[in-house]
C-alpha cells in the first residue's frame, strides 16, 4: 500500500507513473480512431477464429492478468485516472471487464461443445438435461442472496460516487463535450458520419428488423439450446460483430476517446479544450468532378451525384448477386432468394457503416451522395 501510495503521489506531481512516456505516446497513437477501429475488427476476427485456443482457462487468465496489470500501471497517470474515475465512466470500465468475462464464458462453452460434437458426443447441455434444481428453496435463495448483494453494491456505489442528476438542459449553458447517455453514444457517434435520418431512424430500425428476422432467415436446426460456434458461425459471428464492434466499441470510443469539441484524444492525452483539428470534409462528387476531372460541379444534381448513386447501387444491388454465385453460394442455397437478400441487406449496411467511418477518417469523405435540394444525403 505504501508503494502504491508513492506511485500515485508521483503521478499527481508529474502526471506520469511507471509507464514510460514513449509507451504512452505509442498508445495514444494506437487509440487513433483509424487504428482503433481496424485493430478492433482484426482482434474480433482473431477472437472468433481462434476461440478454441484463447478461451482455455490458463490463456484467458493470462489475458485478464495483462489487462489488470495495464490498468494498475496506467492508473497513476493523471489524464488516464481522470477519465476512468469520472463517476459517469466507472460503469463503462466495469462493463469492459464484465463483457469480456461473458464473451469468454460463451465462447468457452461453445469450444467445449464443438470438441464434444467432433468426437461424436452430445453437447454438455444434453448431459445436464436430467439434472433438476428445485425452484424453492434453491433458486429463490440464490436470487434473494444476489438481490441483497447487488442492493448493497448499488447503495455503496451511490454514496461513494458523486454522479447526481444535473440541472435541466439549457441552450445558454451546454457542457463540453455534450454527450448522450452511455447507451446512446453509439448512435451519437453515427451522427458524425451520417445524416440524422440515417443515424437516428434507419440504422436503429434496421437493428430491430434484423433481430426480428433472425428466426425467419436462419433455418439452421443445429445449435438450438446449447452453445456452439462451429455449427452456426454466420449467425453467431454476425450478431457478435454488430454487438461488439458496432455498439460496444462505439460506446467505449464515445466515453473514453471523445473529448472537448468532440475531438479524439488518446487515453493518456490531456483533454485540452483549445485543441484544434483541421476539418476539410469533401463530398464524393467534389472528389470526382473537381479533384479528379478538374471541372466545375454540374448544375443538375442527378449528373453531379451520378458517381455516388452508381456506387451505392453497385454496392447494395450488384454485390449480393455476385456474392451469391461466388463466396456466398452455400448461403444462397440454404436461405433462398428472399431470405438471402434480406440477410445481405443487413450485412452490407453493417459493413458499410465501418467503411463510411474509415473513409471519413482517412480521406475526409463526408457524403457519398449529397442532394441537399431534397434533404437526401448518404
């Protein structure tokens, strides 16, 4: 405790801690939105492909140990500590560890079941089907104990952390940064890259419609009632990509990486309200006509936006049949014409969100199709 107090004191004096400044600078760059998003996708793919390896208790325990060690070593840094100890952000820190545990638990059960199925054995849930636990008193006692424990935790949490409801919103006094509640930070992040009618209406509606269509589009009879990944890779992978990459990672980004003026900041970077970032967002029509062809923008909006319209049509209408006869031939045969196109519509929109974000960060692309005459922008 004395050593930890000494480290915290040094961190207060110098804003440092045991992590060298060069490592902090590297991590600040690594949490740049481009690197952060690409690494998140790469790690997700590696997690799904190598789930039988990393979910082994010793390896998963080592990963957890590295994460906890990093948190402990980074905590003395003044900027890092300000972010993670802010009362509104503490639940998100807990969310990361809790979500990591449940993701490991689900994939660990899937790995065990997949290995049993490969050996010709039934899944674990089938062997436990004959086990019976009485609702009273076993289940009720367990639920009561959990309710008491979590009530105590919430009371202590409410006393120790000062996170009251703030005053009513006023247009004359707005906080900087102005952030939505944590569960809406993903949608708020989407508003940076899409028009409100897309980010606030279309995308949430597609989340709901996609979840509603799952039991109708997924005809696979396997994997019902037990954990598995090998027997349902598309269904499990698609859901986890949408949940972890397009929802949780955006919540983490909006909570810890978005600072004053909605600028990006690294985890060890000071949230300077005077930080300026050059913003030169350009529409695809300007890239095509002005920068590439060296001409003025056409007066007709149909001619002006023709490259973007063709690109969207090719992506949304031409890509599904091309994939149906190539890499997704099996999916097309399994689902049929209508189910296949419904699945591809939602998949392409999911991937398109990531593509649009990367295009904004790399080439400052604002809109693929920009028709303000009719309030239609993509």
